[in-house]
């Protein structure tokens, strides 16, 4: 099988390329720019294109499949040549379905928590030696790739993203996987460049539920009233609908414990959102034959997905965490989680407005009170990012007014933000850094060293 990936440098696409090579396929690819970690990993596996850029001459009749990444546009010269030659063209979610259509498919969806829940399920399966293929949106401890495809596995676990599939396919990715077991973690409006109204966004989840077969299983977070309404009233023929909520827990000496009928289970992770994620993951694992006892034994060693409330380093007086949080609901849940885990310490929370939605003036109001759990709030945005996204300028006053925090500072300059962080007296305080970008290039390891050296 000869496969060519257009836009091979993407986070999922380069992992897909590695997975296909490991499966024995002949793999080639192209991209206009490829950055680390994708570049290093493609080089390691002998998959780095000889030359960056698009070249229609790469596309020949002996190619069996073209896989199109989201980064590739409709006028891409390689795509146009593939269409001219009438080669089979798939978006990457379409192709993942082709790889898994004879397996039991598990799809984890929702506006927040889907990466973590997928990671929890895979961690538990791995701990008990259960072979599963997967696609997840972050690097996980114990796994060297984000995509695994084999002939042997009977199960494939997907992180079900609601964003569009490709330049040619405007369907949300999670509509293409056709799950036997599905989980939805909640609905919070995002991707306003694609879903301009909340009703339009919400409709994608209703359609997802409609795609679940009658013999399937739907697991859903029942504390989300709108999600609950969709799951309970859409596709009533589904035989197994399982609601879940926050489990019983307690926090003692900065450790969170699940309280079960048999024992108290210590966890490496914390926060109410992680606890509800654990409960959802437990039901998914039950549906795959894992008992509660097995699940609780395995979940104790789960340390989280990369960049999801990830501990950078700590002393006995200060802990520094980073998180991918950028949407309002994620920002609020993550900030509250750190404050609740360390109630006796002050919390400094810093976040970057980086996504199209977060930098949009009309959407900014949704950030009101999202950082209220922090004792001090810092918000950073780059005017250059606004230019790249072709959005109108934002002022610091507009951002501060939107958040409505009584002790908040807004920064447009990375050096000023870093200077502010370095001059805080840190003993007795924690730091939480939240961004889907890179905070203007701040080196978090160096910053952490300076802070913890005080």
C-alpha cells in the first residue's frame, strides 16, 4: 500500500504517517513548513520530505491513497493533481475510520476533557495488557505516538474532535468515526470561525448522537443540562444510555482521593473536571470489560495528558503547572482546580488569548469571572496574532473589562510579562500558566528555575 500525506507536518498527520509506516505501508508526504517536534520525529522515522513545499510531480498514478490534512487548502497543487488523476482522497478522520471499520470503535467527544478521558481509557487498557489502536491529541506517558494502527487490535479509541475534517470535507471529525461506544463530556461554545452561533455548534453534538447505532452505548455528563437534554431526547433507540457525574472524593494534604465503597483511591491528578473525567472513563472501560476494581487499581498511576494540568516542577512552598486551557469553561475549571487543591496558597494564574475565538471582541465577554478563583490574574495577547488572524485590534482595557477580575493585569509584551512573573515573591504561592500557544515564546523551564530558586 502506497500512501501520500499532504500536510504531513501536522500534529496528528505526522503521527499517522509514523503509524502507517509501522504497519508496513510505503509512506511519503509534503508540507510547506515543518517544525519540531514533527520535524525531528519524521526524520527519525525516515519520513521527512526531501524538500519543503508543494510539488505536483510528487503525485503519481502508483499512489494508492491520498490523505489530506486540515492545513492543506483547496487549491493545493498536489491535491489538484490527485483529483486530476482520480486518486482516492481521504481526510485523516475518514482514513482512520477506514483503518478501524472492522474494529470496536470508541469515540470520546465534548468541548472539554476529551483528550484527558481518552488518555485515561488508554492508560487503564495498557495497564491491563489490553491491545487497542488509538488516536489522541496529545503525547501520553507510556506511549511514543499519538496514533496507533495495527492488524491485531480489536478495539480503536478515538479522541473525537468537533472541528472540520479537511479543506474538502466540512463535516466535524467526530461525525466520521461511527462509534459503538461514545462518550460526551460537555458542550461549551468554541470554534466561532466555523460555528458562528451556539445553536449551530450544539447541533453538531445532536448529529453525533444520531449517528450512534441502536445497539451502541452513549455515556454522557449529566451535570451539563444542555448535553443531558440532547443525549436523553435524541436517538431514543440507543439501547444503552449511561449518565455520569462527579464521584465522591476528598482532598487531604494536597492529595485527592476517590472514595469508593471498598476504599479511598489516591490519585496523581486533581480537580473536579478531572474527577468527572475519571467517572466517564470508568464507564467506557466497563463497556470494554474492565471491572471497577481493575479500573481503580489502574487509574491511581495516571499522571495526566501532556499540557493538561501538568506539573512543571515544585518545592515544598510553590508548585508550577501548565495547561492547554483557553476556552472559558476550561479556564474556569482549571483555575478552580488548582485553588481547591491548594487552598492555603495564593494562586497566580496567567493565560494567553491565542485562538480565533478568544481574540474575537464579540466572544471576549464569555471570559467574565473565569479567573475569579485566582488571587492574581495575568492575561497576555499578541497584537501580531490578531494581525495573522485578520481580526481588529484589541485594547488592554477591553480585555480587562471582559474578565472583570479585581486584581488583573493585561500584557501585550512578553518581556514585561516575564519580568512581572520573576519579580513576584513566590514562597506560599502557586503559578498556573494556561495557553494553546507559547505565551510569546517564554521558556517555561527557565522561568520555573528562576521562580523556584527564590
